[in-house]
C-alpha cells in the first residue's frame, strides 16, 4: 500500500486528519495570519495578512509551509481539518506555542502540527518528526558601536597599529643601524685618499683625537636620527656608501622599511576608515569576553551541546523577543536565525538596521520538520519527501516572501567604512606634526646656544688664538679659574664686617647691670 493510500485509509477509519497550527512564525512568511501587517508596511500592505476564510483549507492561516503541506495532502486526496490547541498544552508550554502544539500531538489530541518546527531533543522526547523541509542558519547578532572620534583619538589612532614597546624597538633598531652605518663611513674616511700626503693624514687623525664631548655628542645624535629617518626614506641619508658592508646594511634597511610600511599601512587605513564595528567578531570571542546571549529557549539544549561554554551565558527568550532582549539591555547579543533577522528589517524598519549587524559565522543549523502521530509518521514522511525532493517547496517560499514581506532594509557591514574624513579624523596627527616641528625648532635654538657656549669656552682657553687647545693652555686656564674664585671669596670677606664671638662673662655682667 502506498503512502497516499495508507492515509486515505486512515481517513476512512478515523475521519479527517486533525491538524493544529501554532502561532505566527518568526520568519514572517512561513506561518502567518494571527498578526496584522505592521504599521510601517502601510500603504503598501495594511490590515490582516490573511483575509478571513481565505487561508489554507478555508482557515485564517497561511504561509509557505502551510501552502506546501496543503498541496501535498490535497494532491494525494487526503482530507484534513483544523483543530485548535487545547488549554492543557498551553499550560505545558506557556512561552512557546510551537512546543505546546508538539505536546498536543503527544497527548493524541491532533494527528500533526503544521509549521516550521525545530525538532529539538525536548520536542523529540514528546513525539516523532518528519524529515527536514529546509534548514535555518543561526548567527550572532551584535550591536554596532559608532563613537564620534575626539581630537585625542585622532592623535593616537595612527600609532595604534603598533604597541608602544614595538615603536620603541623600531626606532631603537633603526637608530642603531644609523650609528653603525655612519661610524663605518667614518672609518673608511681614515683610509688614504689618492694624492693625500702622510702629513695630511696625520693631521686629520690628530684633529679627530682632539674632539671634545661637545664635538662627539652631536655626531652620535645625528647618526641615530639619520637611522630613524631611514624608516621614512628606506636608506640612511647623508652617508657616502663605499663598502660592501654598508651597502648590505642599506639593503636591509630598505627591505625592513618596505615590510613595516606594508603592515602599518594596511592596519592604519582600516582603522582610519572604520567608523563603527561590532564588540566582537565571532562566538568564541564573545564567550571569552563574557558577553551574554539572548536565544530561543527551545534551542538551549542544541546550543549547549554544540558550544558547552555558552550555557551560563544564555538568556532564554521566546523567538519573537530574542532581538528585543538586546535592545532592552537584557543581554549583550542575540542568537537568531536568518529568517528572523530578515523579518525585523522589513517594511523600512531601521530599528535594527542602523544599530545591529549579523556576524558571518554560522553558530548552528536547525532543521525544520513536522511533528506527527507515530501511527502515520511513515506515510506522511514518504508523501512529503517526494514533493521536497521534487523541489516543490522553494518556489512556494519565494511566492510567500513576495506576498507577506517587502522593503527589506539593507544589512549593515560588520565594519562600517567612512565615505568622507572630517577635521577631527586627521587633525590629531597634523597637530603632532606641528608639535614635532616646534620641538625641532627649540632643539635647534638650544643647540645654537650650546655651540655659542662651546666657542666662548674655547676662545677663553685658546690664549694664542691658533684654534687649537693644548694641555698647557688647559692648565693655565684652570689656574686662572682657581685664582678668580680665591679672589672673589677674599673680596667678600673684606666687604663684610667680622662678627666677634660674644664673651660669656661680658654678657653676664651686662645682664647684671640691666635694671630689673
């Protein structure tokens, strides 16, 4: 006996198949009729989504799943009629009409429930389910954070790609390279040049030996700065490269600069262009951060089985309240299926479009099946399976979406990008440039002051004016300084009257003579 004949025989013995409908689905098109179109749908759609007695089987309910199942049984010549869910089943599951409908099948009040049911472990413990009609992909829905950038933020953001320690290491490494390259170049300059006499070479070496601290420090400082400047230019400037070692050092500087600039540019451009992003980028990152997740209570067992660490962070909600829980602050994010995420963005409702986004990761996949009386499960599954394999459901689903949904607002990207920069976006870094230029100006002024002091000191020591400071001149300068200090102290002693130490006997006699 075929599946259709078996069900027709069941009709002859027990009468029409008793079918119950749960509440409207969270998808907005698979099971509709109880709720009217939202106000935002007007004037395109107004009033009831299903006209009275214009639904499947003359009922007030419709949707892609109901139309598909009605076609399956009508084409097979199997009779059915709608039966309401009893109060007993609603008492069993007051928060979910879908679980209540499954309970209605379990206690024998109905033969099956029509709708998009997730066959969770709790529901499978009540009754049997058919094979899957289609599947729902669950994603993490997170709020978008869009904070206005302050001047300080724009100042620090260009430095965010690298940590403070890495910045110090980079400048230190390039400064060290600059010192080595400049020093190597100085060593090569000591080699004899063509046509240079022995006396000239000895004179140059003597001049280098006579360098004081005031001469050495600027050379050291400039070599380090040249090395750090190589981070911009890719080579140590102002150096006449003559040896193979120096050329190798310059090559390594250029290669390192290319790698660093590529990494820095990619991170900086992404950071500067981003004006809003999600608090976390995947479920595991959210769990590690301790974020809470609103989810359909019927899916708790499935989610805990696939993601054990997620259990303590779940907040049970009905399917229709999952996303509102995030808006109300009851949880930090939501776990919702694709159809629900599309439903809340229908009819130009930007409540969720502008404030939340869907992460690309699929958290879990849930099949949609039908709870059926075990007596007819084999026949119903076989009858439905033929139409599903023939591809009859997808066209019905597309038609239902056209009938019951529309004007879907655009989904926000996980990382929103700027289309235009404002003053605050770049002003911080430009301010840093101006501060740096002012600091360089002050350094130059201070350096000029030190140079003047150096020249004055050299002029004071160089008695014969030949531009050279000898040991005898240093000794004579030291003697003059000590003599000047001694003379100054003596002049101070002469200018100030000497204070005699008071005599104790004289003080006692004066005290005795004083009138009392």
